[in-house]
C-alpha cells in the first residue's frame, strides 16, 4: 500500500515534468517565430496606423464639407480615459485637407490634430519630416501663396507613410 502511494506521486511528478517541457517547447517555438516575423508584424501594424490616419483625414474633410467649408473644423471626440467629450479645432487649407501655416513643426502639428496621440508606435518614436513639393508639373506658386504641406511619418525600421495636404492622399512605403 505504501508502495502504491509512492508510485502515484512519481507518476504525477513525471506527468508534471512532461507538461512543463511541452509548455517550454511551445513557448520557445512562439518566441522563435515572433522574432523571425517581427519586421512583418511591425510593417502590418504601421500600415494599420497609416490607414487609421487616412480615415481620420477623410472624416475631417467630410466634416469640413458639412460645416460649409470653414477655415477650421471643430472635432468632438470622446476621451476614453475620462469618458468626457473633447473639442478641438483643426486647421484646414482651401481644399479642405488638414494643414497649418506653421513654418516649423507643421507635420507634428498635423499629427496631433489628426491622431490626438503621442508620436509613438510600439515603443518606437515616429519621426515627422516636412518634404518639399516636386516643382515639375505644379503651377508656379507666388511667394504669397503657401504650398500645401507634404509630410513623411516614419519609424526606425524604415517603414513610412506620406500625407499630402494638397490632395489628402496617404501613401505607404518602405
């Protein structure tokens, strides 16, 4: 009888060791495939962020059209932390696309107006660079008339998307 109790304990200990080994093997496999595909996961996530940016741009332009084409569009959003409604004004250009007249940090301001969140993606900073428009094919612009802003938002891995305030297009790339 005493022998049966020892056998049962040894059997359950052996089963537990097998379960732990199987779990460790599954975790090692998951970690291996995660790191092997990390770049693809980041790319898919950043493309999703670009799509979200584009949909918010379209939402703001739609609001601009409904409001009668003002210089600034009032956006009302629900703050998920406090549960209260937040209102903020978004500057748009004559075409109704999000833009601003800041000489410096224009793209950062556009990001904040559209996304209302810090410039971070999966613990990585998002850089915002204002690009120069290609003068080929564009009409000559007088010094009084400002060119619509062209921004590139990118992460460290090289993935980026560009936003043109001239036509509201959001293009992804690497």
